[in-house]
C-alpha cells in the first residue's frame, strides 16, 4: 500500500532487487547495515491528491500492475489529472503508457529540457521547466531544471504547501528491508557519506570527472534556493528532518567519488 | 560514402531532425562466420527500416545476438521485437536488473571484463563520456572498433547522414561536436577537461582503435581521431566555461 506521509501526499515505492551484494565485497560491514538484512535501492513515485491529482514518476515496468493497483487504492473513483515524468529512464517512465491507458484524461507533463522528445514519445506531453507550476488546489507544484541528473531530458519538482523537493536521482541511498516505507527519521541507521556513495558512486559516476568546487557551489545554491522541509527522492527514503545537513553532506560524497572513482554501476 | 566500415562491420545509419540539425540514432551489424550481432537496437521509430536493412545484409537470416550499450529507449527500443522476429537472439546487456529496465533474459556483461560472443571477443569499458549508470563502451577486438554511446557524437547536416569522418571536406566540425555534447551530456557543465582528457587517452592507449562508432554521430576513422578528440576536449572546456553557476533567482 502507498504511505500517506502528509495529508494527501502519498509515497508509492518499488523495492527492486536484492542489492545486498553491493556491500558484501567491503572489508567491514557498513555502519548503516544490520546483519541478515536485505539491501534495497527503491524506485519511488509520489501521488499528490488535492482538488486535482498528480503522479510524479511511474516505477519500473516490473511493477506495472502494482502501480495501477496502488493508484486505484488511493484514487478510487477519482481521476488522475496529471502524470509528470521526471525523465524518460525506464525505472521512472516505464509505465507511462499503461497509466495513460488506465487514466486517459490525464495530462502527460514532461521536461522541456534536452531534445529528441519524440524518441521517448514525450513530444505529446505538456513540456515544462523553470517558471512553470501547476495549482492542484491544496498543493502547488513548481518545476525546475534538474541540477544533478543523468538524462538530458530531465526535470526536478518542488511543492509549496509542504515545502518538498523532489530531486529525482539526487540524494538517493540504499535502505534495509525492515526500513521499507519508513521516513528516514524513523529508522535507526545513519546517513553516512559511505551510504550516499553506494548510490551516487554508481549513478552519478561522472562526479569522478568534475571540477569539485563548481559542484559544491551548486549544492550551496540548491540549499539556499529550496531549503526544503521534505526531500522526496526517487531512490531513497523520504527525509523530513535536517534536509540541509544531508544536502550539504553531498559535498563530501562528490569529493570522495572524485578522489576514488566510481564504485560500480546500477540499473 | 560507405556504410561498410570494415570487412565485418556494417553501419546502419538512421537519423532524426533535432532543432534543425540531424542527429544519428545508429546501430551497427557485425558478421562473424555467418553469425550476426547488432550493437544496440535503435529507436522504435526506425524499427521497420532497421529490420529491413538487417534482413538485406544477412540474406534473410536475421540476428544471433544483440549487445546493448545501455537500456535507454533510443538504444533498446527494438530489443523485444527483434528477439521475437528472429529466434534465439542472445541479449547481452550491462544492466544488472533487466526487469527494471524493461528487458528480459539478458546475459550480463561486466564493465571492465571481456566476453566471447558469436565467436568474437568484445571488451566492456567504463565510459568517461556517458550519462546512464550502466552504460558500457564496447570494443570489438575483431575489427578494432570502439562503440562509444553516448559520447563521441555530433550533429550533421542534410546530405551528411551517411558520411564517415573521411567524407567531410574539413572533418567533423568542432562546433557540431561541441553542440552535441552540450545538449546530450549535461553534466559536462561541471567537467574538469583535463581529467576527462586523461581518461579518454588512457582508453585509447590501451586499445588500438581503427574506428570509433558512435550511436549519435558519424563514425570516426582512426586517422581522424586525434583531431576529433582535440575538438571534443575543447568543446568540453567551452561547455564548462559557459556554465555560469546561476544565481538563486535564475534557478527558481
């Protein structure tokens, strides 16, 4: 079932495969790991239910039935008004056709950035970016050019009422099976730099080739601009406290990947 | 103009108009003793054209294997259909979770390792120019061809769709190399060009490359590589220099 983390704000999650292997080669068990637990890096989608309804991302095709069931469990007879695709990677956008088939009145909303939208069938969507917003009645979402990303056709989103930032592939991190659908503040395992590297050292491998001060300056800028109360990542647990601390911690993550190189792949 | 890059390697050139320019979405067909392997599967938009060209080049035999550089739709958009079209098509992919990527029954290739596929050795290389995490560059030891998705691309003009680097009167233009990488590998706005250059040089010192075969560009002959790489690094420097860390009010 989806978790309603704030009134009308639902977190829908796909655990994905067993990722325990990613830590088994390390000489010491990470401080965030508990013996015998299974490690997951989830795919997350978020459903906002105001006067109108909006789904942000779709989970992967492996969870096509599940996303439809979960949408139905929350929406019931209500319609889905907007389907926002953060970027056309399969684990984010893979169920777009099925969802649009189930909710044919939904408006597809896609990033205006990048090009070749027709290669992803996103050219039929309403293309949005910086300065664009949607008032759902009870929630207002704003769209942003993605700062740290993989695909060029990418979008971040924020929500005003709850002061939530949806940074998509940034600020992802692994969690344990027992922590599924827990807010990060509800778990007793720490958010170490190593834990963040388990995700970013694979997904944002390109931090190995960057000018580190330039990246750090943009992290500072993100903290200053957004200063979110809630961080809702696509590949981690929802964070509702000390968000600036974790955003700032990403500077050390970048330093480490730059110094030590990528640690593997994900996907 | 040639689409037969080497004795065994056939370039299937497909391209799309992008903001006035053309951008390739190529696939490459490799023959080994009457077995056929496709590098990437192309966009679903080009499905019928690619299928027809494969039928023609293989005398109707079809494919025996596909290697995916990564499972992005313009690269993986025809995997299921081609596997249905021709029986027993082995799929090799670097992604560790094929179901999450919408593909099934893939043999995983490990980046940093080599594999023999249809009796031919391929190495899988950590790509310094890519965006998706599980992307691999692919080196064909049989023909010394390096497949470099999504790096080493360029835009091209009408009439240049089937050019290799040898056919451009003044080579692939530096501007087209810069524009492609600016638009496609957005993270280059943060790049340290020297670090990128060092990583690229390491790969080219390790592998003898007669052709670079990009998915989103014209193939680059070995003799044109030095000039291309110089333009690429200049382009990366320019992308990085132009990215002015924007003020908060500009990022809203």
